C-alpha cells in the first residue's frame, strides 16, 4: 500500500478543506496539509494513533489502496488527546455508516470507521479534526493514493498474541483458539458501524477485516477472559450472522523412522508411467498454505512464485535467510524453520533430472507459498489467516490447486464460505485428514468441496496415525516420505501432511495435460481412477475413500472426459488400456 504524504500538527488556524471529485492531475484538496512537526503529540515520524487496515500510518511509508475497496481506519490517540471525538472528512470516496455512504463521519477514540475508496484512480486527502478540543485546531491529515494495483499483495497481517483454550458457551465443547479473539460475520446490509455499535462496554476493538468479499471482522478483546460472555452477547444480536472464536489449526505430520527407502511410493502409484505423459506445467500453480518455503533450496529454485505472508507481512517464503543469525522478517524469530512447508512443496514440485535429492510428483509445477504459521507449525495458524490465504489463492487465475496439510477438529462456517468461493472459481482444494487415528471429522478436510486425504504406509495398510471415515475421499502414501527440507537439506517425514501434497501433485498433472479441465471433472477423475485399498484394509471398508491415488490411471481416465462416462471407467486397480499420447507439457 502507498501513503504519499502524512501530517499531524498543532495548527493556529483550522485548515479549510475544499471538497472535490477525483480527477486527473493536481491536488484534489485546496491547500497542502502541514508537514510532520516535532511536538509532544508526535513520536518521531509515526502517528500517535491512526491506522489504515491495521497498519500504523507513518510519514515515511508509501501506501496505495484499491479503487472501490472498503478500508478500516482506527483512531487511538495519545493520552493528552483522549476523550475527544474526531470528525473525518475526505476529498473523495465516502465514509460508510450503517451501510450508507456519507461525506463526513465521527470517529470516537479507540474506535474504527469504514471508508469506501472511490472507483477512480486518484489522490485522496483525509482530515481528522477533534470536535471537542478546547482550541479546536488539533488536526491529523493524510493523503492516500488510490490506484489500480492489487491491494491484497500488501494487505497487512495481524499476528495473534497467544494460544488459549475456551469452552463454547453454547455447546460446552473446548477449543484451542487465539486468545481473546473472535470472528464475526454480519448479516447482509449490516456494516462495520453495526459491529462497533454492539460494543457498548468498550471491551473489544476491530483489528482486521478478514474478508474483502464478505463482512467478516476480527475482534480482539481487552480482557481475554470475557470471550465467552462477549460471544454470547454477539450471538443474540439480529445483525450478526455468525460468531466464532478465532480457532487454531496445526500441521498434520509426525516424526519418522529414517530407515525407510527413498521415494518408495512412486513405483506403487505408477509415477514413471504418468511422467511419460506429463511432468507438469509451469502454467499450473499450486498454492501451498503452510509454514512458508525455503526459497533457496536447490530442488525448488525456479519453481517458487512470491506469494503472501499472513503472519507478519512478506512473500510467503518465511522471509528468512537460513543460518545468517538475523531476524530478517522482524517477527521475533531468528532463522525460523520453514521445513514443513518446504517438505510439502518438494513432494509436489521438486526438480527432476537435476542430479540431486528426489523429484516431486509434478516437477514442472509452480509453487505459490502462502504462509499462515508463525514458526514451523509449533504454534497454531488462526482461521482468520487461513481464510485470507484461501481468498488470496482464489483470486489468482494460474492457481489450480490449493494444498492444505493442516487440520483441526473445529468446523467453521466462515472457512467453509471461503472454500465455497474457491470452488466456484474453479479451484481444487486438497486437505489432510489429520493424524489422530479416529473417524472424527477434521477440518478443512471434512468441509464440502474439499478432497480429504488419508495416509497409508508402504505396505498399503492404513498408517497407524491416519484418520479415517466415510468423509475421506482418497488415500495416498504418507509414511517415510523423502523430500526437501529447511536450509537446503532433506528429510523423511510421515503424516497425512505428506499424503496431501502427493494427491495435490496428481491434480497438477491432470491440469498440465488438459488446461481446460474443470475442477469438478478433475476430482471425479482422481477419485475414480484409483487402485485398491481395501484388500489390505478390510477393517476400514468405506473409510479410506475410493482407493489409493494413481496419477497414471487418472491420466488415462481423461479419455472418459464426460462425467457420465466415469461409471464405466477402469477403477479396479489395473492401469487402463486406453493409451494416451504424451501431453503437450511432457519434459524429457
């Protein structure tokens, strides 16, 4: 985002603002706002309390907002200016009060107000003037550039402060959550002003608008112990659609025995036969929603697209230079480990024929890392971050598959809504079934429009840790999986975390062979053209999905390109004799 100028000043004369519409050239407001002075109300060049979309506004930052976007201003002034209300006037766009656009707005300290940017690219000046000041001339002015850049590229991430358990005041069930945080989705027609008006006791503040397409807001309580009571209060308000704690999810992997053979899974799923058809395509992107990816790993160089970081801001690669002893992304963790995400990315897209390490199942694929974990998954990822990552991937045309090796037992209608949008946009969403050896539904795998993946071991029986159930869609090998790891290393890992990206890579092969393939047909093909899993698992009949994923039989199954034909497709465990010619993206 881009803030072209900022000023906060004690003025002897109130600045007169002439309102004007967006237009080409020139300052849309008569007179320039004053430059940042040195006075008791300013700490260096930073504002004493105005933030835009949760960024503290600073005079040395350049910021840009998107045309027509809805943005959140929060005003938290210094002690000497508290107790006042501020009139906010903007030269273009409008303030949104009770869902209605108005020209001016009043914002009380420690409160927020919603501003709708104009549809046209231009420069906007905004002036905050305290209405109750004895002198009437303490003002804050800022200039925001509205331009047609992708706003989400730089949307700020807000870290959660700690983990906590909370009892659902309605069901009594205990959940692991971000301490003192709630997610609230307002009903249609209700806006941010409605959210603020609920807060009559001043017990919470809005710290983030989670979704750009839906009215979902992230609240942080002043006292985390009040979460259950505030939750109940919000539930009872007719303007509120959904209230959920900001649940936490965790990676789905376990430590592994290093004596397993390298890449034992590939011969069992006819990978080399699939590679005779296609190795994947750089036009197919996979969003790996995880811990970040080691950008310098030799197995992945050239295959990583700069993504987004929903923890501290960045490109989704973890933001760290391994081993340099410096906290490069300034999140308080030096040389943080992004091994889990790197391992998953390598299972999908590690280079083939490079004389090093092991290859991925779809080595021609591009990886878009979207970071949702503060470290290597030792602490949870908030649902607010997961929702934002899913929405981010949804808006990128090249992304065909979203891979989520994460799980929690908490169901979220808000996350389901984001998944529904991704599915409607033509994406395939793949998620790990989790590692609790239970038939209890885990999410996001058990959500609608998600391909849920259970893990089997190298002998073809259910991995001892893997979840199972009638909600599982397909199985894949998930024990002793050798892949890239943090700091240019390699590791064996086990878990449904490893089975998930293997299935993801199989989808990437399908989209590489046929870029016009719909997500619905792709899911039908992958889950129909599987190999048998139940001969070795008679005790889990109907609970490990349709079978073991097999990219070769799936690629051959594309000859049955109409959904109705899949009823007659070969799915008995033997490769089809249809015989596809090599696809256009086959390499070597």
